[in-house]
C-alpha cells in the first residue's frame, strides 16, 4: 500500500447520505446484496456502521453489532477496483479495535464457504473456524453454507 494513499484515507461513521453509494458497491460485489433498508435499519439501530473513504471516494463499509461481551461483524465490503490492496484488512482491524475498546471478549463473523479470499484474510487475522451454518446463504443453485469464525480478544 502506498503511504501517500494511507494518509488521505479515513474511516468514519456511515451516514444516510452514503447509502446510495454503498448500495452500488454492494450490488457490484455481492450476488445477493443487502437492501437499502438493511443498511438504513443498521444505522437506525445504532450498530457500528463505518465507511472507508479516500478523499471523496467511498471505497468500503463495515457494520458490526455489539452486545455486552461480544461483537458480530454483519457485513464488510470493499469496492471491486479497491480489493486486494489491504483495505478490507484495514477496515476489519478498525472494527476489531472498536470491539476491544468496548470491552468485547470476542468478535464473530460469518463468511460464505466459497469466499476463499475473505476466509483466508480472517484466518491470517487470527479468526478461527468454530462452526458451520448449513444452507445459511442463498446461492444460484439453492443454498450455501456459512463458516462461523471467532476472534478472541
């Protein structure tokens, strides 16, 4: 990652005005995307909703739900042309630090069994596969399993 780029990238709270752009990214990178309502409801519910932005370009987003002792990353997405450059890791690290500061003892997330690159990133970051949710995700030919992963803090 270019250090010049790092200095002008910020992670900030998601705003309702970001949602149109987030939906464009969501539809670009996911076969079964969240709806505008899913994102709006997450903001309204007070979930940890963050965006990764370079100057005026929104390049990613993440949503995490907090409970007293654990956090659950509900979604994390990086625009297709920004993937593979470390931005997903940067955003996930930010969410993990937030969970630590809120005294969570662990962070959970679900990932499609077929999403090898995301699962590999999560493993490198210390998450471990603790369970499988059979048929959790919709898929083109039925349903796909989700790997449940946990990071102990």
